């Protein structure tokens, strides 16, 4: 309701009230020609606002006790006179208004749009005050009836028009911001709506395409498997992301070369101080301790694939690695491994956290290229254990940092998100 009040205040403040000219025939006086100019709003305050969802209909908004002073200038003349500066007087109109809006949401050009044409104003108070009240009483009475009526029409028309404009600006802004949030570099996501929003007594639900775009290609998604019963109603906002949305994003990130990690020097040496049950091979130990600048390069050598269930997200990936011992040419060690793990994500203190538990690690290739030699079983076990206890935690840590950085770049850190939850579901 507080935010609704701010929107309504903005609509009143930003509305532009056109000049109005007219004429009226009055008994004993004849034709009166008048004009209203420079109509502006002052001293705006809003008492109370109420918001209600009407299932299958729309939204009901009631804004009560809107107090405002409208100021402007009346220009007038008699008979066949034209309006002239010599016949003008400033005026104020004290008003107290109730505003009712019944927006309808619909799908327009791939976005949620609002129709606020069902808009009405009830004026409980509309008092005209001429400048200083120095003019004769007959003038005040003359203008009061038809000037206040004219002002009512002008205010209603412009306020309702401005509310419709502001509502659609906000709707576009929210969706454009969301689309920008899901875009980075050459990767973007089309979140155009697929149907008009569904309104229930407790929530508004909208369905979006979620199609990843990369290098002029777009993902294809079959029918959504989502149903509202899969979510509770104890949160203000839910986002449902299916594996059909996430896997194409992983594919694009892989093709864009984003799953790469290089560790070198003291950082690499420090990592391998981790206690492992397998003995470190001599070539590995010599590389870390004797070469000037050891470097380990790892990357995804095939597109990662994820599958979500209530247990979390199962991720399968093929990783490759090279160990360089002071040379940028042929690596001392090359290996490839299939990795399967369960990952759970959480978000707190404006940071992403990933917890992983490896369920399968299989090193299917490991060799010493300079010696044209395959690793023996003992050496393979060291590589496998190092992948499990050193490699996976380091990769998850790097992903936490990079995804948090990306979220901050897109503005997530500008919001205070209270008690967020990531709820994996079976589909």
C-alpha cells in the first residue's frame, strides 16, 4: 500500500492539466467567455489506500482522502469580448477526493500491460477561492458552479490518463529490468509473456518464455510442467525456473567459454597442502616445489547438464585439466574426468552459497604428454581424490564469487531480500 500511494502521488504530481476555454450564457449578463490556465497541484496528501485482488477479473484499488489544492488563473469577458489579460484573476480550489481504479492486466506485445480505463474520482470537497476574495460576491457565485464542474472534468481526465501511463511505464520497467537482469554479454533470455496474467484472491501469476539466446540461436522449450500447487503462499514473491530454462543457459555459458579456471603460483601450492589419503606423485610434487610458476588450468570440456529434484540439483559435467610447470607449451599433466554431484544453492547477506556433494568421479584419461606416458592406478587415485577434495570445492567457491559478482552487476545487491529460499522440486 505504501508503494501504491507513491505511484498515485506521482500520477497527481506529473499530470499536465491543459488550458480550458469555454462560454456560458447567464441570465441578465449574457454570454460569459472564460478560460482556465496554468492549473497546477499543490499541498498533496493521501490518507489511505487499499488493494484487493479480484479472481479472474483484475485488481481493485481504493485511494481515500486525497487532499490537494489546485491553483490557476481565470480569464473572463462579457458579451462578445475576447478573453484578455486585463480581465483575469488567480484562483485556488481546495479539494478532497476519493480515487478508485480497477486495473485489468493483459498480454500486450509480449509484455504484461495494464488497462486502467476503469478509473473514477469522487469529489467530497471542491471549494473555489478567488484571489484574496476581493472581487464582488456575484463574480464568485457566477464562476463557482461551472468553473468547479469544468475543473472536475479536467482533473478526472488527466489523473486517470496519467495513472494509466505510470502503470504501463512501471510494468515495462519491471519487465525490461528483469530481461536485463538475465542478460550478460552475448547471452540473453527472452522473458516475453505467453498469456495474460492469472489473478486469484491471493496472488498474481504470469508465465514467461524463458528462452536463452546466444549467437543468434534461441532455445526451444516444450510445455511448462509448472503448477501453482507446487508452491506455498507464505512468500511475497516466487520465481519458478525449470531445468528446461537452466540447461540452455548452461549450454550458452559453456559455449561462451565461461567455465574456465586458472590457478597458479602460491595459490596452487597452498591448495595442495590439503591432506589427501593418496600419496602425491613425484612429478606433481616436483612441479609445485621446484618450478618457478606452476599453473593448473581446468575447464568444462562438454556441456554441463543438470536435473533438479527435491534433493537438490544433480549436475553432470566433463572436466579437463592441464598442469604446466613453468612452461606455456606442452603441459606436464593432462587429465579428463566425468563428475556427477548434487548441489544445493542458498542466498544470504547478498551472497550466493553453493554446497556440493560428489556422487561419482571417474578419471577416464590421464597422461604425461612430455613422456608420452599414461598414469598408473596409484597416480590415477591421487588425481581422482584431488578432484573430489580440492578441485570441486575450489570450483564451487569460484562459482559463488563469480555468480555473486554477476548478481551485483545486475543490481541484486540494491535490494534487501529477507529470508530468501531456493526450493528444488520434482517435476
